[in-house]
C-alpha cells in the first residue's frame, strides 16, 4: 500500500472515529442515569469483558487527545517511511537528525525548499517536537524541546512547562504541514 492510500485510511479513521465517539457520547448523555459515578457498565465482546462506570466511559470518549495523538504519531511515521524510501534508506535504518535535517536533504533532492512547504521548516519542526513528546509520554514542554523549537524559529508561543496537548483542529493543521512537505518533496 502506498503512502497516499495509508494517508487516506488514517484520515477516514480520524473522521469516522470522531463521528462514532460523538454519537456514543450523545447516546449516553441522553439516558437518565441517576448516579453515573457508581453505575457500572459491563460490556462483553466475545470472550472479553470491559467493566467501567458510566462516568469513566463518558470521560474516556469525551476528549480527543488520545485519538488525535494516535493519528499524529501514525501520520508522522508515514512521513518518515516515505522519506526513507525516497532517500533510498533501508527500513531498518533510521533517519539521521530531525525533520529539519533529513527533510532538507529530501527537499533538496527534488529541487525544492522549505519555502514551498506549508508553514515552512519551523512548522514541520513544531509537528516533530509535538509528535516526539506524545510518542515518548511527555506532557509538558521541556528545555530541549524549547531549544529545538527556537533553533527552527518555531519557539513563539511555546514556554518550558506548557502542556503538550492536541485537539482536532491542531491535528488537522499538523497533518496539513506533513502533507505539504510530502508533496513538496515529490512524494
């Protein structure tokens, strides 16, 4: 499967999952349950059981941080895989440096530059920093993240200690940057 087929699948997953979670949330909020904190749901799916209170279930499906995080991590992985392939780097070998380094190399190989990429190098570095934070379980901006953002010209609006959070609009923005990078790289 090519990168754009996979990209489309991730997009469809994001949108379909948001619709399904929204429908589930509306359903449970429409049911009168007097004590949501202590009312327990037992959901069986074949041999598996999932036991949770109504309040916990509602909390789990009401935010989009986990969904958006998964989509961003996968989208960035697709970007890296496409870059490795375009640069002739074997799958088992990682890309050296961050997107600011291997991205520069890939763009140059296609006679392109960061000027053609949505929000440029600084925008893609921001995506990479947020993706790395999420993938490694960091919930707050640390000094090394801030240094990388500053070096790329993306530090405005980011302070050490700020929470690293994603929402639907932000993941759309970040994916648009990655998509623009891939297209500007001839992928």
